[in-house]
């Protein structure tokens, strides 16, 4: 069964350092999402791609976060510089087209900022 | 704005007892609704979804949910809890109004199953 891949699974960094997360969606899925899940809360969308274009990045802290999906396949989310409040689970999801299509989630990257 | 409210951040049931997890939504357009389960340090797995077909939706692992428009609810049920059901459950609504179809999640309900 096809799955969304994410790496690394765990990342520990010090504040002010740069971190990057990678996501490989299910093959053929045009829509890719990055969510942030703070402990004890539900996931919140950071950025949504349709192919290589950003559809929604209204909740992305653009002064320190960036995301790209250059060839419309895999994607990278970067934080520079990391802050203590960025400690969270970062989840990637993909869907075939968007709309009513189910979003399939990867295992996530647990980020701890010291 | 669309939103989801999950009543009860923690629910405990005995093994074999009925599981009922509550979800109410707010949406100005007919919603698409989802229930996901999350085990510790893992991603989210889809249990079931409602996309305006049958109001009673059956999902995996014996779970089902009923869409009630009059109550703006989409509660998740399972007749008999199993120890393996212990996890966190999230209700989500798809944002159809803006056309992005991004998910708006509730804050989650942690289910504990007692032996």
C-alpha cells in the first residue's frame, strides 16, 4: 500500500539553528499539505500545494518558515531560525486532487527545539 | 468560518462498552466531515468520511458515524471497545467555502480503554 514518506522522524535542534523536513507524497497525488500539530492540539495547516503552486500559506510564519515543491512531487519545509515555540509534530499529507479526496498522512517529524 | 468542536478531551470506557466520541461542526456550506485516529508518535489514519451520500457512514475497525444536519453533529461510535482502540481521535471538516478543501481539525479526544 502506498504511503506518504517523511524524514527525519525525530529532530532535536537548538534555537536559532536551521532545520528542514522532507516529504514524499503518494505517487500521483497532486495536492500536498504541511500541518503543524502542537502537543495536545489538532493539526493546523501551514501550507498547501497544488502541483508546484502554493494554494494556501496564510498560516505559514513567512519570516522564518519556507516551503517548496519544485517539481510538483516531493516537498521541503524549512525553519530558519528555529524558536522554542516551534517544538511540535510536523505532518505531511497528500491527496489525489483536493476537494473531497481523502488526505493521507505521513508518520510526521517530531521537532524539539532546545 | 468553518470550525469543529470535540466535546471531552478525555474519554474512558471499559473494554466491551460502547464508545461515543462527540463532534459538532459549523459550516456555511454542506460539509465534508472526517474522523481520524492517531496513535502515539504516528501520523493520522482515516477512520471514515462523510461527503453527502449516506448519513450513516461505516468505517474501519468497527467504527461508524452519523451525520445529523439538524444537530450539526457527526459523532463517532463503536458498539464494543477493544484495548487496541486506545488512541487520540480527531474530527475534521473540509473547508469547501474557500475552495482549498483544507482540513480544519478539532482539538482531539483521547480515548482510554479500561480492562
